[in-house]
C-alpha cells in the first residue's frame, strides 16, 4: 500500500513537471525572449556606432547657429550709433 501511494505521488509530480514544461514551451513560442534580446542588442550596437555621426551633426548645427548669431550681431552693430571698427562689441540696448 505504501508503494502505490508513492507511485501515485511520483506520477502526480511527473504530470505537474510535464505541465510546467508545456507551459514554458508555449510561453517561449509566444513571447520569444531570445529574438527580443537579439533585436535590442543589434539596435543598441547601431546606436553606439552612430553616436559619432550624431555628434558631428550636432556640432555642425551649433556652428551654423553661431555663424547666424555673429552675422546678426554685426548687422546690429553696424546699424548702431556706436559702431566700432571691429564690429565685435555686443549692442547692450537689446
């Protein structure tokens, strides 16, 4: 009688384990975490490799804005009553 109880318990535990394995397989097929991990890793590597190009683009945009700012200051200085020969003084009346 003890053997049959142990056998039933063992059979029940095997069924629970097989149910867990089935659940795990269905989850892996549905969510596919490996594919998600690979996709995110590739995106991160691309982001790291493009960082230098993005930095150059930002520096270029800053240089363009500085150029526009200097041109505006020069025009304001030339139209001011106190125009200096260099044209580099900032007009304080603004």
